C-alpha cells in the first residue's frame, strides 16, 4: 500500500504502473491515448486542408455554385 492513499493503479487491465496525478491512466497509456486521439481527429483535418490547398480555386468556386443551386 502506498504511503499516499490518493494514489491508484493505472486503469488498464494488467498494468502495474501508478496513474498520473488527476488521471486514471499511467504516463505510458495516457500518451498512447493522446496519440490515438491525434490520429483520429487531427490527421483527417490536416489531410482535408492539404487537399483544399491543392484544389484549384475555379473548381472550389464551381462546387460552391453547384451547392448553392441545389439548395
């Protein structure tokens, strides 16, 4: 038992590390969770931004015009 009663083990089954202060996961699993979140949310946004930059302006304007006409 730790001297500090507020300490707790990482919530990942089988992990024996201590959870970071204010979190339920240890530093390793917390970093992995953050990396997965970046892959899941940020990378698609970066890819979309890259495609938008590579799309010529005339195509973008034509798409906007079609969307407004279909409205």
